[in-house]
């Protein structure tokens, strides 16, 4: 019954910014560590960013570090992904996922129990 729902995707130019949001229904975000994954056509779903349930630690893929920032607002039951300096290679469907991962497992897709349906981000050159 726990369901993350992504929003905020769209078509932008290279260098632009977007803010993706993940609203959680059927449960409390505070119980989970959320993360963002993305999947481009013909490619594997890959880890983008994650944040511990306490919000004290964040994790990023090397390809997005310094440009994307994950945050959580448990009072609003929402996790966000601020995306700056977007590049065409960022084009993908972005998914919000919720898990209970510990240690170094934050990038492991199998650690996440609940997934949103995704939101499309398209960056033109």
C-alpha cells in the first residue's frame, strides 16, 4: 500500500534546472531511506542519489555529484531531487524508491521495497 509518486519532470535545455518531488502515500516517509534512480532507453536502471532516514548522510553517483542534491522533508512526507546544470546525458525516467538499506547498500536496487512509476526528464542540447 506504500506508494511513492514522482512529479516535476519535463523538457528543458542543457544547463537548466529542475526539481523532482516524491510524495509518499500509504505510509510515513520517516520509516524509510529514500533514493532516486534513473533509466535511459536501452540502459540499466542506475542509482542517482540517496539519503539516510535521519537525513544525516547523502550519497551520489559520480556522474551527478555536485549537480544534483537530494533532500527529505518528513513533515510533508516528501523527498526531493534538485537538479542543476542538467546535461543531455541526464535524460531518463527518474524513479523514487524507498528502502531500509544500511551500510554501503544504498546503491543496490534490491535494497528498495517500494517504487514510483517514474517521471520523464528530457534535456536537449
